[in-house]
C-alpha cells in the first residue's frame, strides 16, 4: 500500500481507503489473498456511461471509474482526455464521494495514448520537441487531476499498464494489481518521459 500522506484530508480518509479496499475486492469479484473470483458477486448500484468512461457506485461513498475502450486496451484518445477532465472536476467537488477506484474494462488497465485515434493533437516522433512537450503537458493534466482529488484514489490494475496508463497508476494513492498486470513505458520512443507525468 502506498499512501500520499501530504494530501488534503489524507488522515481523515485513511479509514475510508481501508474500507474501499474491502469494497473493491467485493466489487471486482476477487479475494486479494487468494486472487480467485467469488461466485455470484455483482455490482450493487447503477452506472453513468460516457463515450470512453463508465462511472459506477458500488456502494455509498465509493466511485469506480472504468476506462471503457477495451477493444484498444483502454488507450487514451482525445475524447477520453476531455472526459477525464470533466469527471475528476466533478469528483473533486462532490463531498459525498469518500474514495475513488480507477480501473480498465476488459483485459487491460490502459495501454497508454492511442496514437492512431487521438485526433489532431497527438505528435509524431519526428515532430519538433516543443510540440511533443506541449502534448505531454496536456496529457499531464490527467495524473495532476488524480493527485489533486481530495479523496484517496486506488488504481486497480487488471492487465497491461503502459505509458500514460502507468502515469495514471503512479498518480494513485494505492495500487492493487492482478496477476495479469504488466507495466511498461513506450513514451520514451516519442522522446517523452511518460510515467513521470504521475
């Protein structure tokens, strides 16, 4: 467990984070010690679905944000970047939310930036360094928003966690990884520092 003790309200939220770990195990259908599915376990509440994110509330005070592009291993595109910005701003202002879980749909947590489907903003490796740095600063807004949340954040890493996905993971207060979790930094191929975003 890694805890960001410098966060606002960290001491008050520690108990919430401990309870959240138990809730996560129940919600994600796993027992941490055995890493085996629990028969018949299902989410207890509704969800809010956007184009690339699913916001679920499995129990009072706990919000699960699920990256929802499983066909691309939850790679971040321009739409997801905008949705992260709106979602984290909403969570930061919601006093009823005591803890946040960040995870991925399907078999991956987040495979980084979707260089094939990002829109006009994604630079190529051959673009000028200043353009790559501007893009990196825009992408850095996601882990900054995670770190700025007043609630403790748990990254539930369920598969590949690469580049910008690794930055999301590193920005969380607590990381829980399945046996399928793998980590990497492909951003260095672009001349960016990747995980240092988090």
